[in-house]
């Protein structure tokens, strides 16, 4: 290697190192500033030595407990939560690592860990059973694990565009772009993302995050939503959950006669639709509803449909069983 080439490589390495250090310093300072600017909108409750952030409003029983998707937090559900709380008690929370909740402990997490964490958080907030669980995407797996571990606490369940425990393997059969390799590739892209640079890109408008937030977050919380989505712990939590779903090859547990409604978005591929039908069949009291329109975030695209499914299931739960 010539001395000129060696000199260029050294200068390039120094420049990359300088950019990396500057980005890290900017990221740490920005996160500290955001914590001061955006206090949690709900309450922080103890859960196994850590704090979970949750919102709780309305009255009645069973309490509706919303379990968000990967990367989701209370702000994604805020508009829906406010409307539903007019006539039922409803709670939505940030899983550890997301929103305003503490990061999870080091080491591999399981869906059972997440179910236990949720139960501890509900107890800490004084929200007692019975619960009507609403599981969105990966939240559907957590809701099912909760129902298996604490069967007596769950009165019913709505699964909205729910993940399937074996989806990574089964979707991989449809092509590389659908199964575990794609999920792991997405996790890798997240992991190597330089957060300081991404934060700058969001500020100057070179990112789709602002448009995404504008579609689903009340305007008064848009800045807070950007802040919590740009933290290092949010990125780490997303990566860990993506890896968890990519490695999952289990079968969903049976739910007996638990009142169950499965909501699926329109226009999904055949494998996804088959898995959704299987989820509805986990209970002898299961119902499968396919939306006429809307995508994965049905609480945003079809809030009336989701609210109607919850209220209808609430009525089924409350009706006395005919003798």
C-alpha cells in the first residue's frame, strides 16, 4: 500500500471517529434535554424493581388492558384510549424500554417475562382483574401468555393484527422478504443506525418519522412522540423484540372457551390470513373479523371497528350464561 493511500485511509478513519463521537455526545445531550421537556403523561408504577409507565381512565369492569406492538407506546393509542374511556375502564402501558418505562434488565427476554411484567404493573397501579386484553401485533403473543399464566384474571381477549408464535418460520416459506431473515435484517439495520445523525435528519425533515407521527399522534404530543422514538433504549428494545419474534417457533396455546375476537386488516397475504384464522380457533368462543379497509394499525385506520369489537366482547362477557 502506498503512503498516499495509507494517509487517506487514516484521515477517513479519523473523520469517521470524529463524526461518531460527535453524534454520541449530541445524542446523550439531546436525550437529557428531552427528559426535562417531556415528563410522562401517565403514572409510573413499580414492576419487579423497575417502573412501568401507564395511562388509566374510565370506570367499569372488566378493565380493558391494551398491549402495544413492537416499538409502540401509549401515545400511539392515546386518541383511541380517550374515546374508549368514555364508557369503559381502559389502560394502556409502555413495555420496558419503550416510552417512559424503564429499560428491561440485561439478558434474553421472553414473552412470559413480558406477561409477568404487565401483571406486576397492573397490580402496582391498583388495576385488579378481571381484564379484557387487547393485544396488537406482538402484543397479541404477550396477551396470550398472560392468559395462560393467569387464566383466572382474563375475562376476554381482542387480538388486533396479532403476531403468531410461528410466523417467522411460516412466512419464510413465502420468500426471504417475509420471514426470519427479513426480521433479523431489519433488526440489524436498527442496531447500526447512528442515532445522533438520525435525530438531525428528523429535525431537518429528511426522515419519514414526522409524517408517521402526524398520522397517529395527537398534535400536542407530536414532539414527545419524536423524542421517545429517538432514544437509545427505544432502539435497543425494538431490536431485542425483533430478534425474539424472529427466533420464535412455538405454537399458540389453546384458550379454552375464553371469549375471543380476532381483527385482521384488509388485503393481507394468504399465510397471514391462515394464521389469523388459527388464532380465532384457539377458543371455542372465537370470532374472526376481517376489516374492509385499513392496515396494521387498525386503532388508527379503523378505530370504530376496534372499539365496536371491544364493546361487543364486553357485552358477551357481561351477559349471564343461559342455563
